[in-house]
C-alpha cells in the first residue's frame, strides 16, 4: 500500500464517508465510499479496495492532512497502514454526511412503517393499512421515530398505541394455522404444541392423527415450526386472521 505524495487537497472526494477514531488527543480518519463501511462490517463486502477511497490514514481528510509515522506509532503502536486502517474501519465512528443521514433516516422510517403495516389489519375489512395511512395516524398521535433506536422495537410500541387509541379500527393480525401430527406424538401435541395456540377453532382426533386449526400470534410461528419439525405438518391458512373475543 504505497503512500500518496501529491497534496490531498487536489483530490476531489465525492460521495465520501469518513470513519474517525480518537486516540489520546489525536484524531485519525480514513476516507471510504458511501454505504460501504456497513457492508464491510456486516461482511457483505470483503474487498478493501471497494471500501477505501484512498488507502491512507489522515488526521483531516477534507484538508488533505496525512497522519505522520510518529503520530501513528504513538497512537497505534505501529506504522503499518494496513493494520491501522483495519482498526479504524472496524472500530471507528462513522461520520455520515447530510445526504447519507437523510437516506438512513428514510430507510429506517420505511422499515418502521412496513413492520406496522404487515403486523396489523383493519378488523372489519381484514385488510392491511398502507404505510402512508399509518404514518398519518401516528403523526396525529404525536409518535415520531427515534433514529437512534431499532425500528422494530419502536414499531411494537407504535402498534400498542394504535390499538389502544383506535383512531382507526386496527388490531394485531393473527395467523390461522393447520397442524397435523401422528397420534404417536400425543404428548408433544398436548404439552408443547397446544400451549402455543391462542384459540383452537377446529380439532379432530382419530386412530392415526391429531389435527387442529387455530389462531396463533405470529411471534409463535417460528417456535411452533421448531417444535413440530419433521414430526408433523404446519400450514398457514390465513395470514390476516382475527382472534374472536
């Protein structure tokens, strides 16, 4: 990884994401391509050349100030650029520019509204509300997304509020499932499967099999699948069911 000797200020950096790390009183930065740092950290991107705009450690990227070996040695205990770049890339603080911050917030907002839209229905029509309608109601309820908290957690909080306030008729969508297991699995059926069913709608038992159709909270679907495994069958009958009260 060779040093770049020309003044950095002559290189126009576009779509740059800075990753910054403070060591003692010194600040070190690397210049990366937009959106690539998260790809690297989540191991989607494994090619360093696709992540770094310039393979160099700076004290200030925008002014083109390169970190000298003395500072690097004192802060990192080495002057190996590769090693230092990897440390900053993996552990440094990502400095998002305004465009990225806005895109990031929009992405979280979309994720947040989509989660609510898929988990809730109008109990009268059994149809889901579009994200735009949910956004409108949440604005009326003065519920705003906090970009620093996970969208999923906040979506569950928002659903509670929507169901409680009923500005529009709204309920958590339940799942209707059909389960069939051989009669030899009766213990599993009674002790592990049935407790996960919120409401049994139909139940049939004969000499060979045990079968039920029931309503479950979608959160239990994965667990139910793991419990049944290859011992029986689990089939979704309706993704937008409503539990009778």
